[in-house]
C-alpha cells in the first residue's frame, strides 16, 4: 500500500548607486510618525526566508573561525556555522532578535563576537522603548539575551572585543565618542574626558584593539585616536588619505594600522606607535566609490580593502601582497556596497554587503593547517524551533587559486520598479518583475488570490490587461531630481526628506492633484502645490510606486521584496504582499495580522514579539497561529472597503497582538529512545529508531515559556492521530515549569515520521514541532479495515433548510464504499445516520465510538451531506435539530469545525478521508417580507459569512487534521434540483468510486485519483445542467495517497 495520508474532500454543494547610502544613513535619528518604542505587546510582522531581507550592515567572526555573525536593517542578527569544508556547509545556526519597534527602531549596525565564541554583542538604533540606546549581549547557542548595556546617548555604530576578551568597545554616532567596558564586571573603563565627549566632533564608525590592549578609533571629525589599555589618550592625528576615516585595523603584529576612508578611494597604513603615515598602498584604477573597509590576513602578508568601489558591475575587494606594499589583484564579491571584511582562523576572508549578501573568499593555496578540532555545524535549537531554510548559496571559482562563496537573499529584486510597476484601475491587480530591466514579469490578482507569470513586454504604455505604469510627468507639475538623489525639487524648491535620505521613485495621480515620492526610508504624499500631506515610514527602499486609476490606492515596491498597498488619503498601510522568487509561493497580510497565502506561503512570514527590554524577542511563524489569523476574507475586506474597518474591528479579539499577548507556547522535546531520530534541516537524516513492536511509548518533556500548556497534538506522517487535552492546572503560565507526558502510540509497519506540537494554555499558539522517525517491522500487523460514518439530512427542524438529496446521497456513498471496499479490506463498516438520527449528540457518539474501535492500520471515512455555514473563519455543520434563535445557536447546537477536529484527532487510523457535500446554509433562503431570515443574515459576506467564508473555514479544518482539500462552491439551486437524483458533487463521487476515477487502470481507486476526477467532472456536470461551472479547488497538504476502493472490471 502507498504511504498513509489524509484527504478532506468537501463541497458547499448548493452554492547613483541603486542602494541606500549606508554610511550617510547611520546617524539619522528615527523619523517614524508612529511610536518608535519597543512595545512589549505589539507584534511586528517579519518576513522569514532564512536570510536577511534588508541591507547587511556589518559582520564579525569568532577567533576559531567557526561562527560568522551578520546584522541588518531587517532588525535581526544571524549566526552562521562554518564547517571545515565551507564549500559544502554554511548553515544558519541562530537568529538573534533584540527588542525592536516601529520605523527605524531596532535596525542593527554593529556586531562583535567574543574571542571564545560564548557571547555576541549587537547594537544600532536600539533604544528598547527608552530614551537612551543599548548594547545587547546574547548567548549564541540558546539565543538568550543575557546582558543589556544601557545609557548610551546615540546610535551605536561600531563594536569590538579585545583579543583576550577582557574589554568591549563601542563607537557612537554624533559627537559622542566611544565607550569601553571591562567584561568581568561590566564596569566602564577610562579617565580621559575626551574619550567620551566633547573631544569627538562627529560620528565614530570604527573601534579596534591590539593584542596588548591598545585601542584605535576613527571619527568623521577627521581624526584617529590611539589609547592605552587604561583608555588614556596616546595619540590623535589626521590621516592624509581623506577627511572621513571610516575603518581602522591593527596588523597582526600590532606594528601598523590600516585605514579606509568614506570620502575618498584611498587607503593609508599608519604607525601603531604615533599614528604617523608609514605608506600608502597602490589604489591606481580605483576611480569611484571608496575602500572604506580594510582587513589584514592572519599572517599580515596581505592587506584587503573594499567598499563602494565598483568595477565591471561588481564591488570587488582589492588585495595587496607584501603587507600592502606589493602588487595587487582584485576579486569581485558583491553587487552592492561591501560593509564588512573579517579574516577566519584558516586565512579565508569573510565579507558582507548591502545586497544583502555575505560570503567567503577562499584562498586554496598556502592555507595554514587547521589546528585543534575542526568546526562543527552548531545550530543550537533555532533551526528546529523556527524551521528556517538555508539561503541560496553559490560557489564561484575566480582563478588564481581563489574561490568566492556567496549567500544572497531569496527576494524579488525590485530596484527597477520605478518603470515596471503596473497597477489596474481599482488597484486589485499589479504587474511587477522579479529581476531588473523588467525580467520575469509577474501579475498578482488580489481578489482572485493568484500569482501568475507573464510574457515579457517592453512597451511601457498600458498593458493589454489594462494595467498602467506610473505617471512621472504632468503639465502643471515641475518635479525634478527625484531619481537616486538627496535633493528632489518641486518648482525649483526642495521637497522634504530626512537627513541622508535618498529619493527613489515618483508617481503622479491620474487627476494631477496629488503625487507620491518614494525614498529610502519613507513614502510621502504631496498635493499639486508641493505641500506634504503625509509621510509613512517603510521597511525598505521605495524602488517603485504607482497609483490606481481611481486615485484611491498607492502601491509601492520595496527593498525588502514586498509590494504594499497604501491609502492615498492619509498614507495608511492596508496590505503587504511578499512574492517568493520561485514564482509560486506568496503571502499577503494586513496590519492587524490577518493573512492569506498561496501554497507554501504560510511558511514565509511571522511575527516578532518583544517580551521585555531584558529579554530576547520571540518569533512566531504564522503557521503556529494559523487557526486564529488565516482570514482571507478580512484581507479582501481591507482592500475592497478600506475606509470601513468594521469587519476587521469585529475580529479584533483575534488579532495578532491579542493572540500573542496570551502567552507563548511551551517548548517541547521528545525524550527517551526516540530522541535524536529526527531529520535535521541542512544535514543528513539521523538513523530512525527501529522497532519490532507496533505499540511504542513516546515520552515528551514540555517547558512552560510563560503562556501555560494546553493541548498536545501527535501526527504520524502529517496526519493527526491523537490529541491530548491540556491539564487544567497547567493552563496558567508559570515560566520554567516542566511537565512530562508519556503516551502509547500504535504504528503500522514501515517508516514513519512522528511530529508532536503543544499549544499555549489558551490553545491558540502552537509550538515548533518535535520530530522523530521510526521504522516498524512487526510480525503481528492487523489487516486493514475500512470504517466510518455517513450522515445525510434533508428534513431539518427548520423547514426553510429543507433539501432533497442529502439522505439518498449518504446511503449511496456508504453502499458504494461497502460494495467496492471488500476487495481491499478485511472488513467494511460504514454506519449511516439520517434525518432525526443525525442529531449532534448521535454524530458525536458515533465518532467517539470509532475512536475506540479503529486501529492504526485502518482507513477512516467521514461523509457529511446537509447544510454547512462559514462564519468569521469557522465552519459549522448543521445537525437535524438545529434552529437558529440567536448567534450563540451556532456554537451551542451546530457541530463546529473545532469539534470535528477534536473528534477526528483521536481516531487512531493513519489514513483518513473526509468528504463534506454541504450546502451553504443561508444562500438562497427566501427573503421574508422586507427582511432576510436571521440565518440568511449570518450568510451575508459583510457579516463574516458567504461561500468564501466556508472555503476559508474548511481550509483551516483540513490543515488542522493534516488533510488535502477538494473544494467547490455554488448557490442553493444545484442542491435543491440535484443531478440524476443526487447532488452534483456526490453524483461525480459515486461515478469515481465505481471506477471512473481509476486513471491508471489498475485494481483500485486511490484518493488522489478520486480528487482529480472530481476536479474534472464537477464543473463539467454543473455546466451541462445549469450553465455555469461549479469548480472544485484541490489543495493537498501531505501530498500522499492510498487506495480507497477496488476497481475491478477496468
């Protein structure tokens, strides 16, 4: 038999430099119009694709060369484990998440790793909601924030650890000098007043230690300063290479200091005794940008420099032999500014760039032998906890014994969207390109929830589908210098921008009465007189902006790979779209946290949650809060009627802030013999546990993280097979409390993956799953049985709900399964409940009976035919006795999706099929006088109902049970009239079970064959009968299939 799986079949059947100038942007104070503090209960949406999504600002390595750290404008620090063969393995080991806030708050500019690798310091615009800035110290394996150094007056721009680990130094923006701490007790060091201020006249972007404890700093006031270990000033001098020294580094023998500059492409080498000029390396041919970053090889024989210097479209590193005095060669590294160079212990060069990208430059020749233990990939628990993929990497031979290793982001490159972003009349369709110059054009249709590749079209006029490019000229609007400059103008007068901010894009409204200016940190709205009406902070460069034809919406293409919709009236963000460059996955979300997604897109985004200024932030992927926040209906409402937030407001109790404020889920581990048998991302699979018994005991250890401990869900091969209810005494949070579970689990023969997740005490947020793999080879396996329940209701207690074919359909499906299942199964037992027997209590009792009667080797089938209702993301099946009196009637009398989930969860069969041929309750119910019946009102899409709501609710049910979904919606007419004495969906189902679905003409009809057959036949039959297509939508979760009935005679 094929691997186990679960399918849910359902039918609602009756119905300059093209990048930010990093250096100039650093000292700019936060300019958010919203609260820039780090609120402890305000979640921040984050894209998570295993790599930075905004400019990398600095890098650092540990002394052993086993860890590389990167920090970014995306407000995360990332640790990368380097194996001995770095060509084969650079793995994401840990994401460090300091407290963050809105706007610029939380951007990280500096990082340093302690020489022993046991602490990582990060800092930048890090105020944590206070008035002063902070440096955060993390323990790298656990990711815990262990120390906060506060009280700093401005942005932290540089960090450095002394080689012996005794001191940590920081450089600050503005005329605020540097700071140094002794790390044993974290006490400040230094008596010279100039060491703090007022001796420094401008930003300090570099601090570096010699092995004897001396320290050198740079400042944009033009001076370098040299201190002894007590932080007494030894020398202060200007270097001749430029007015703004940026980076200074001691040579390995501490005799020289290399200096790179921000304002010239020069490099100086100074004496480490008195800062006098020793010599100037040859920079012939460096005719643009700068070489602001410098580094020495471990033996001091080579000097490296890079920065904004570009050659042949790449930012190279220049490498001088003979300690900087000899000949040079260049190696191309990145496509944007190189912002960090650091040498590993074995002589390889690590680099980081604002692309964002990072990598290594490997010298194959003359590499010193690695002493001691080689680096092992140290991923801690982060890869398991956050399930982060490794970024895309490439290995590029450069010749001469050099090789470049590069890791870049899986993001759309939207830098050319000031020309190629097209928008429809209502803003519901957009066209953009994943690559510069309009390459890989793609259309996103918001209301149809579809990402679609397009044919290339070089014509920048209106596209054949009616989409238009941005308007950048108008007769009465004289807007100039708006592309890649710091000084855009209107009628010759400067338009407002922040310090160091760069204008990137322009769009003029069709009426000519307004225009938008996109910049490196904000999107700004102006009237026809050039007066600014609003400004909105953005999470990345506004590479392109456009305005819908009706003038209602703005759409912006940002540097973080997202496209975002804003209201033209006030600049409020309405929606954000992240299209993955694979052209298939996408995620779309609202500011309140509600989201929609394409296949696989739910794994691309999540929410970062501050816990306190003294604790690391928590990251919760959206698939851990799926049931609460997967609301495509509310996403659509944000677009269709953005001024009317009533529906979003009504769902406020479920928004992301309130859900996460109820506490984080526990951490869960599998202990005992099954521990360590999981498949680790980025590594070879561990050997599975082998057993000759079918019944195993799985031991779990849960650690409360402050949110309490709720239900525990066990899945085998993606299918929920058991659900343990939370213990009442554990519902309230008690951080650090440990709870143990032991649970007997029955498995069939074969290889299985077991996943276990736990919810918080409110049963709303799931943990990262713990996994184990088991191979069972037992001699006493039971033969499989086909068992289940078929329910059909025509004669409802409420006469307005009457149907014609549900009872006959239930009996026919049960009969077909019985007749054709005997060829495959040892026994077939499908119980049928119809009419008055099909009350809520009887349905629940029947499913509870199956929980006790069924075995792991069995196949379970549930067929429900009657009325179903979607309401605010929840599904309800209406039993026979249902009478609508008030809204509470749904939760009190109907069978909810959550109830079905819980009942199915404890059915031990590893193969489950759920078929819902349910009419959309309320659709087509007659209007009584001037008013609809109350149930019809609930079915109104404006009240959270409608066919779309049913689809959403059943999507969630399918996901919760590990199911694949076949969905089709229609109005009530097909269910009332029927097709050849059956509902149209069930008619196609019966035909498929009779052999019509046996695509490969073998001895059985498999679940995936049946799904494909229904997908083909249902719209064909509905078109034949009623003149429109009732189209199912297949959404497979597990991608698995198994035989359901025999197909003899084919």
